[in-house]
């Protein structure tokens, strides 16, 4: 089904999957290399997270596309803030096993096109054709790759699904290993921050947000607290570590090798 040069590109993609340590860099490289094998206009690679006890969520999206950055950002932001709740295939993230799919195989296309999600979101961005992978590792939702293309280009082919199916076991393995390593790193870092530097759990959560570049207002919204409360936490953190700025905090984390689980 694939030609020799296509297999070479696929093998190169798989090698980069295992060879790149940073999860963000790995996911970006994955999508860029995948675009050379499957023709799509926009692709995103989210990590999986269980909210509460059972509800899966897509977090920390990485996006690659043929569009300007503004359009990419609008597409991702609208999904996260408005349309994820009415996505007609989000049940796949709660499935007991991984799924490689083409949306038109999961839902009647006529019904799909009549939905609010399609009309207000996919159609507006001219990305009506959708395929992807929901990755379940050890019974846990660990990530999702979704690719989109325009009406003009038509739906994804069986050959495209074959490529995604070939990549699935490698994604399962990579994300399972990354999940375990991240858990161990997080435990180590939390313990170091808690016992060596006497940060509270809430302060550790805010440190993580600061490291990821979030503003005080974004941190306040994420934790359902006021901006003034965020500022008080940051003041206490600075006092404990003898710091005076966010830049010094980032330097402090890097110097003490306390950042691995936040990359």
C-alpha cells in the first residue's frame, strides 16, 4: 500500500518519536513528518488527562498546519473553550482501547454535517474532513492525534488510515513510557519543592503555571481564585526561595533541575 520512499519517511517519523526527549518537540516533529506522508491542512497532537475520577480531557495541544499562526490559535482555542463539549466523537477518548478512525466511519455524514459542531466549527474553518488516533495505554487515555483537511481535498483514504494504524503501537508505547516517567519525575520534583524548599501544594501548582508562561489572570482562572490571591502566593514563594522575579524563579527551577515533568 505504501511505496519505498513512503516507508522510508514513515520509519524516519517513528525514529523521531523515540529519539526526541521533549514531549512538545516530539509532537511537533511527529505532525510535521506526518504531513509529508498524509496530506492534511491542520493537525493537532494533544496529551490526555483524566479530570476528576473518570472524565478524559485533551490538554497541552501542539498544532502544525498550512495556515497562519493566528488561524491555528483560533481553531485550538475555540475547541477548548466552546466546542469540545459538543464534539460528536469525543466519546472515543473514554473508550477502553485505542481507536484509529475516520469521522465518516463513526457517524453518518449527513447527520454529521447537520450538527452544530460541524456547521459552527469545522465548516467555518473549511476543515470538514477529519481522521485521527485516540491513544489508550494500559487502560488510560494518554493522547490524541487529529488531522483535518479541506472540502476540496476530500475525505481521508484507506491508505491514510493504514499509516495511522501503523503508527498506533508506537504512540501507545511512547506515551505510556512518557506517562510513567512524568509521574516519577513529578513525584520527585514535588517532594523536592515541598521538603527542601517548603512550598505548599498550591504554590507548587502555581510554580508549574508560571513555568509554562501563564499570566496571573490565567492562573487565577485555572484555580478559581482571585488575582490578588495568586499574587500573595507568588510573594510567599519568592520569600521562601529568596527570589524577586519570575525570571529568577525560572532560573532557580532550571538550576536545581526541577523542570523535567513540565517540559
